[in-house]
C-alpha cells in the first residue's frame, strides 16, 4: 500500500480495532448500520464483470474523498471491500483521499491497509489539508482538486491500468454491494460512458439531493426549484418534472439518459482521464465565458465535448448520507434487487446530440439562465 506520513493520533488509533472488525465482517453488530440484503443468488447477474480480462492490469478503480465519517465507515467500506472481493482484488485499485478528520477516520483508513494488503488489492491513501468549506479558496475549486487527487494514479500512471478501466467514485454514502455492482453492470450493459445512482434528502416527502448538479437530457434541472418564497423545491412536480420520457422511465425503474449527474456515486470510463483529455476543473464565478457550476457539471460537459455523451442515472440505486437516513430511504424506495427490469427493457435508446442549451444556476436561489451546452469550450 501507498500510505501518507501524517502523524497518527494514539488515542484514536487505539479505538480502530472495532471499526476494522466491522468493516471486514458484514455481520458484525458493534455499530448501528444499514443492513444490506444477503442476495448471493443475485450475484449471477454480475459474474461476467469479473471474468478474465485480456490484460493482467487492474480495470476497476475505486475513488473516494472522505472527511470525518468514522461512524459511516463500517457500512461504506464493508460494501466497497465486498465489491472488490467479488470483482477480484487483483482487478481493483482503491484510492482514498482523507482530509482534516479528528474523529478517527484517518486512523481507521490507515490501519485498514494491512488487511487490504492481505486481500491483494492495491491501496493508495493520501491526505490533504484542503477545506472546501473554509479558507480563502472557492469551494468548487477545492473539490475539483480533491477529486483529481483521488484520480492522480490514473492520470500519472495510465500504463499501469487496463485500457477499458472503469472508475467507481463514491461520496460518503450508506450503500450496499448490489448498489455498486448494479451501476458497474449498467455501464457495461448500456455501453455507457457514465452512470450515476440517485441520492436523497430524507424529508417529508423525499427530496432529490444533488439538485444543483443534475441536468436532464433537455438541459433543465432534474427538479423544479423556486427562486423565491418559503419553499425552495417543488416536490409535487417530481423528478424530471418537464421531461415526460425521462419521467416515465424513471418511474418504471429504468435507466434514464441525462446531460449531467453525480448523485452520491458514479461509475464512468477512465479513458479520457488516462488520455489526459479531461479532469475535474473549476470556473470562477466572475468568469464571463462560462457559467459558474459544480465540478461534476463541468466534468459531464467535458465528457460530452470529447464524445462521451452516454450518461445516465440508474433509478434502482438510491442512496442517503447516513445509516439512519438510508434505512428510512429503503423503507420507501426499497432495494435495487427488488426493482430490476430485464436487460432488454432497461436498454436506453441513446440520443447522440446534447441539448442545444443547458440551464445555468450559479446559486440554487439565483437566476436561471440558458446558455449553449458547450459555452466556453
């Protein structure tokens, strides 16, 4: 493993064994966490994902930026490790950037290296002092750098990876193995360039979380956002509120082509990153040539520009940002295996051209202005 030299906190280090035990054992009950269904028979659906490749180089690259989430690590990291075991440790690389945590997150991830080495997976752990929510630096600028840091080995050493390498980039979400494998499967099945799950605020009713980022294939926001008044989001209008084809597919649990997404976890082709065509970037809010937007929006826009416009959300994969919220979400949305449709039904009829214009929303309550999709490129 590649480990940082940052000093470890002895008190926090002494508390890591119970976290490591929970991460390695899905049935450990030390922590209250989202309980994932045991559906080993379902894994037949994904067997082909681990079949022998024409190369011995890794072809699945797991990337995460994590900060102060010790309580979530037993669920998040157990699901990632079980996915790596399923796909084949020799086929996988795990790259994590940890930053500024004082709750033991760093110590747990550092200690985990021994078990990952025994498993046979390449592990890259880095630390960063970048704080997207503090300091003089723009939040999006910092986030873009942190995401690139997580992908740095792909960028710097592309020859070490299979040409068809897939990136699995997860936020700090509570998720199950099936969520990860279903996204990898849908990327392969659809011959997609990028697929995303769906993340949620556990409000009454449920509200889509990544509302600033999501753009439908019509270029508009996934959800209707009010510019004034007490209510920000029109939940009554629902997801894909003004795109009926997308709405119908979403409601039928079928993957939906979109212009841009992230939504808690995304699976995408590494090719344009390995070829140094794109990376996460930032546009200042006073830039006159390009809309101020989140780094995943710019990433999707750049994918389209370079011919990687097969981007979709997978409505069967639903995520929340804590174990408690995820439990409540599953009560309403169920689990990915409960909503699977046949591969034939799931297939997307891809639209080759991006929307002519995409809505620019520099701030959620700010003006919404439409610009050409390739503005500034």
